C-alpha cells in the first residue's frame, strides 16, 4: 500500500514492491507538490488520490523512476549491465566515451534529458581541440585541429542511446530521447586497398624484414584475417599436413597493459580455410626460428603456444605490429595504408580473379554474403565490366 509523508514543499509518495533476491526492500517513490489553492480537506482527498494513482502506476509497470541523474545511472548501468553482457574491449570503450559524456550531461536527470541537450553535446564534440589523442603528420603538425571525426561522435551517440534504451526497459523513463537527436552524418568512405602491383612491391620489400613481422604480414595478405585473429593464432590451429588454418580466438589489448583472449564475436567468425603451400613453408621456417629462441631463453620462456609472442613467449601486443607496419611503409617509400587494408586487398584480389562471393565471404568470416557485397562493390564493378566484354566476345556476329 502507498504511503505519503511531508517533504519540502510537497509530499513523498512511496510504494513497496517487496524484496529483491538479497532481501533488500524495493521501494518506488515520487515527489508530489500540491496546488496552493487546495483547502485542508481537499488536500487530504487529493493526497489519497495521488497515492492510489501512483500505486496503480507501479503495479502496471508505468512508473518512471527518472529522478536519477545521468552519471549515477551510467555507473549503475556499467555495473549491472555492461560488466555482465559486454565484451571487455567494448566495455573499455564505453567507459572511455562515458568520461566525456558525463562531463557534458551527467548532471541532468534522466526525466529532464532532451534531444536539444544531446545535439548541443554533439556540436561541442565537433569543435577544435576536443580530441586528446591528436593525429600528427610526418612533420609533427596536428591533423584536423584535434577534432573528433563524425564517426567517433556517432559512437558517443550510440553509447547514450544504448544506456537510455536500457533505462526504458528498467522503467526509469518512458522514452529514449536519443532516437530524436541529430548526430552528424558519417560521410561514405571508400575502402583502401592495394592493387596487384602495389601488393607485389610490398611482398618483395617484406622479404628483408625480421621473420616475425614478415610472417605476420604474409598471413594477413594471403588470408585476409583480422588483426585480433592474427594475434590469437596458436600452433595447434595450423594443420601442416592439409594446409589448413583455423580461426577460433582473438587477442585484443584493452589498455592498462592488459591483453585479453576471447572467442570471435560471431559464429561465422570461427572458421577454417585452406592456405597456400608457400605460406605453409614460411610458417615452418618461422616455427623453427621460434623454437631456437625458446631454447635461448630457457626457463624464462612462457609456453603459451601462440605464434606471435614477446621475447619471453607471452602474447604480443597487437599495437606493436601496427606501429612497426607504419614505419615499414615509410622506410620503403610505400603508400600509407592501414593493416586492415591488407584484409581489403585480399578480398579484392580474390573477387577480381573470379572467386565466388560465398567463398570470399566464408574466408573473411562475414555472417552474410550481403556484407561482402556491400563492402566490395568496387571489385564487383570490375567483374561486371569483364562480364560485358565476355558477352560481347561470345555473341559478336561480325
């Protein structure tokens, strides 16, 4: 049954909802401020009516508990939802974004949060100097004036929307106002990849590099696997007799010198693929080299079975390859591309050489062939041109 007690200028109405699994009482409450025109008798009746209305709201699940401010709610969300359901790297990213989000809107009650608050926040994120991790060119000059990209701003928006969506489910609010906000449009960006000539030049240059990095780059080009999948590889994943590679885990750095290993995020990402004999031969050479290093280190070696390790056998930090690759491109006067571009290069070459989309999609670990089709339209356009030329050759009557 609902109760009411005097509080400030109004009354606090409370309804008990029993106890939680730890025996703690669950209580819903709201503050009601009466109109000054009520007579004492009218006020008494109205209090009883408000109690009945609020109790009915609680029983039917239509009672928002929206007095909580965004920051304490976000902390509760991280503890009760994020830590339970999010992957460690995703959770780490959410926490980073929430530092910036809470500075802007953490003081606002959930019930008072409006699209205008969010739009103002997104505009602020697009201003100069917001990014603490500014990008610099070869001469040390800041690129983009320290602005956050539209993509990063949209990621902040998605975090806010996710938290508010959960708040609706938890009956804190009735509406997710983020759905009515206006984050920036993310401009379409063409994927970056190496053409066949550039790939051959890179493969030639990589032959003179340390065998660890040589092996990693060769695997990325010849298989198209992701960086995290590369660093998750263990020797038991390679079938040397049948030239087969299995992808069953990823290795990721989540900050604070912490590397985590987990299963790929989707079932389709767990996959196997045939690899070339030249890549098998290189892997045999690399395994022999690693065995020699293990013998030199002796008892300090940690037997993790990982292909790519630090000096003592512990898993290697994925960012170390990214930094090395950037320097490698500069040293060899090669076009600046990302490691992920090697994945795009692999797929583009396969499609251009006539590999069917289903096979390409399976090797890349896409859940649906539509994903592959959407990403690699450039390669499919070249195949469309070839198809037209084939028809012209076959059907020509001249």
